[in-house]
């Protein structure tokens, strides 16, 4: 996505909820990861499930508004980065 993420561009309650949850949980998970406690880091990130579900249930990621679309893609990119810091989740699908 072009540009950078901005919390000011968030519109839908579900995307605001996901951002708030990621902000709250992300720092905890990163701390556990840096101390080598990968299981606890992944457990912290698992707490994002309801916010992620709510986001995908109610938010149109590919919005017509390009700035909004890119911001949502950046939010998801940040989520992907946090999750893959602990484990390459794409390997679980095999």
C-alpha cells in the first residue's frame, strides 16, 4: 500500500477497535518475544481474534477511497508483521 498508516484516517468502529487492540497487545507481545517467551507472545496475539473477526465481518478493506483503502491495508500489514514475528503462520496451512 502507498503512504503510511494513520490512526486519524480510521472511520469504522471495528477498524478503530482493531487498532486499539493491536496497540494494547502489540507492545506486550513484542516484550515477550524479545525475552524469548514465544508461547506467551503468541498467546497475547491470540487475544486479537475477536477484533480481527469484527474487522473482517464489517469493514470493506478495498474501499473506493484510495486513502482509506491504503490505510486499512497498512493496518493489516502491521498485524501480519506482529503475528509473523512470533511464527510464520503461512506454514500452518500446509
